[in-house]
C-alpha cells in the first residue's frame, strides 16, 4: 500500500490549524501526554515519532496494517506500508516547518533501534530495558488504532498528537551578534559548561563537533546522536575526507567518563575495521587517570593508524583553533555559534543553550 503523501501532508496542515483555533478535548490528548512522559523518563523518544507515523497512516487510509511496517517483509499483505518512508518524507519536514516535536530530530527518526531491525511491529525485536515501558505503551496505542479500523478515530488522534506535541517544541535563545570571546575565555567557558551538567555526554560531544566545524567545516563533520544504536559512524564525531567524501579522515570518541587503556584499544580496533587511519579520544572526566600517550601511539602505529589522546579541554581547543584556516581570535568567536548549533542538534535542553550563551556573554536576554 502506498500512503498518499500529499493527502498526509494536507491532513497534518489541517489539524495544525485546528489545534491553534480550538481547544482539543479527546482521550487521545492524555494518551499522547502519557507516552511523552514515559519517553522522557526512559532512554528513547523515537517511540513518539513511530506513534505519529502510525496515526498518520491510519488517518490517510483506514485499511493500513499498522503492524506491517516494512513492505519487503510482507509481500503477501496488500495493506502493508513503509513507516520509515512516511515518517521521513512527510512528518520530518512538516514537523520542522510547523514546530511539532516528534521526540527526535534528524532526517530518519525510524532508522534507530528497535525499528531499524524489526520486520514488523510485533516480531519480538529486543527493546532497551530503559525504553520498554514507553515502547509497550506505544504498541498498545497502535493496536487500539489498528483494531478500530477507523480513519475518523485516527484523525482525532492526529489532532490530539499535534495539539500536544507542538507544546514540546524547544525554543532556543538567539546569539547576540556583538559577542566576542578570546581563545582562553572560550576554553574556560567550555570547561564550566560541561562540568555543570553532562546531559549523558551530549554537551561534551556537541562541543567537540562544534570545534571540528571550525577546523574542517560543517559539511565534512558528522556527529551522531548520543547512544545512537545504528552506529553508522566510526566515532562520536567524524570528519570526512576532503578528497573522498565517502571516506572517513578522522574519528573522535568523546568521553566525560573515565577511559581505560582497553577502551582506547577497542575504539582503535573499530577504526581499523572501518578504514579510519586517524583515531582520537577526548577523555575529559575529572576522574580520568593519566594514560600513556606514547604507549598508545605505538600500539596504533603497529596497526597502521594514528592514535591521539586529549585529557583536558585546553589542549584539544588549542589544537582545533590552531589548525583552523581562520586566525585564532576569529576561530574562537565563530566557535560560539557552531557549538550552539551542535548543542541543538544533539537535543540538549533550552536551558543548556541559554547557559552556554550566558557563559560566553552572547545571550540577547
């Protein structure tokens, strides 16, 4: 079954307008709120995007089998549909345009576990223990929609979803265009910012990615989401080759928890397997015990790769700004914005972005 994507887009726009002009009263409002709560308490919010996709499919065509989400695995089922395609081509662009929070950002919300591996929704694909409550509740809602076999109920659910989830859209502060910070000040701001709250490693990873944007340019730097189960990148932050865009030039693992020598070996082995010749570990935990850079470099050389270890922010920031094509004062100033952009990309809280701008003196507020 091909879901009519133009009709799907039209429906979302229609209910979005309705949600702004009327108070939505439906049991589905509480259901979406409950799923939102469970996802916030768990480890994954991808289930919100999946529910949105299921609701939309049933609202467009009541015959859609909401459990048969991958046509290649249900060729004899005329009511199967591609959940990934519908989410990617309709929900993702419209959610960005209209300000409807799907729980996760990125072009492919359903390219994560457990949806990446499953052949159909009830096939028993393992689910992270921390996400089990949200997943099970989401499945119960999908089953309710599927058994109702009614596009009217689905449209009511769609209106409720939009009404609820647009309230979750983060609103981030803007950067004051007159802000100026030195390289030394930038290092102090970064250290204070990351220490204040790790956010499960989001802050440190965003800082590293933002600094690499200054060094290599945003178009060459890729940064996956924290604990991204698809692991399509060799490291947390990776730099593509300028000569061969399909190849990785450098891979960086960012750790704000103590790193052992064996952790470096494991990451280095992964880089070796994926053909990355420059591996870097940024280990900035206050509890980090000193590691022997020389020994680790020699280990990497024995496998034909470079291994670099940074155990404090000052050293890493100094190198990133020095190797930028910009003068260090300009590079430091530009890093404020690139780090902010990466913070939003990894979905930190609006408070975190506000704190970052306050620390560098760049908040308009």
